[in-house]
């Protein structure tokens, strides 16, 4: 079956997701339309395709033990010069994101991995583009605000075309207790077949 590249994230819902995706594209980031606007819980991770059922069971178990929580974005930050990233800050919900990402990568599960940098929840709005464009992203979104109740997280797979597509969504608590996050405009999230 081979390997797949997986990621786990919290989608930024509408209308915020599409707006930030459009802004990311306007700064000249070529990856903007291939990556739904999100807060990462597990960065791109190689896994055996045969392990997908175990990955989904693991994530479903985490979601069942969770509950919806408030998320709020406010202002910008950057990882420069360490990493060429400008982001919108997560100012409420960060501790819940940290709790979730630890469980996603837990040693007892199928997604064990070390992180390159300490975990810091954020929403990327510019990555590895010209410094002037990074500066513009930082300045133009400095007063950005958004808030919502996070009711789920999702598993994504990166296709050969470098586009991330949602495989499955995991609502918190009892099955069906939270509404699904709608797909963002301008980005396909069709569920690919998991069969060989």
C-alpha cells in the first residue's frame, strides 16, 4: 500500500477560513489554496497507508474524550528568523490545542513523533515568501480578530499535487454532538478513497 503524508488540525471555520486563505494568497504564498486555514495539531507526518484505520480509531478515541472549547484569534506573530513564518495568534484555546496535540502524538498511539520546534498553536498566513511580503502580512493582519467554538478536529492527507484533503472529521464528545466545519471556498476537501 505504501506511505501517506498525514496531518491533524482544527479547521478555521467560515467566514474566517476563506478570508485568511485569500489574504495568504494575496501575500504571494503559492501554498495558500492547497492548505485549508487551520491550527495544526500534528504537522505533516509519514505513515503507512495500512495504518490509516488505526490512526482513525486513535483520533476518534481522543475526540470522544474531548469537549467543545472557545477559540479566539487576535493579531499577528512571527517565528522569524528561526523559521520564515508569519501567523495569526491563538489567544484563547491554546491550552486545549496543546492538550489535543500531545494526545495525538502520544506514545501509545500510531502517530508518535518528535516536533522540530516546541508546540505553539497558530494560524499561518505567510510561509517562506519574500521578506517584504512577510512584513506586509504581519502589518496588515495585526488587528485581525476572530472567535468561534471549536467542536472538532480533522485528519488530512496531502496528495501528490501537494493539496491537503480532509479524510475524516472527529467531533468532540458523543458522536454527532458537534456540527461539522464546512469546507472552505477555493479549496477542495473531497474525501479520497482509502482503498488500494
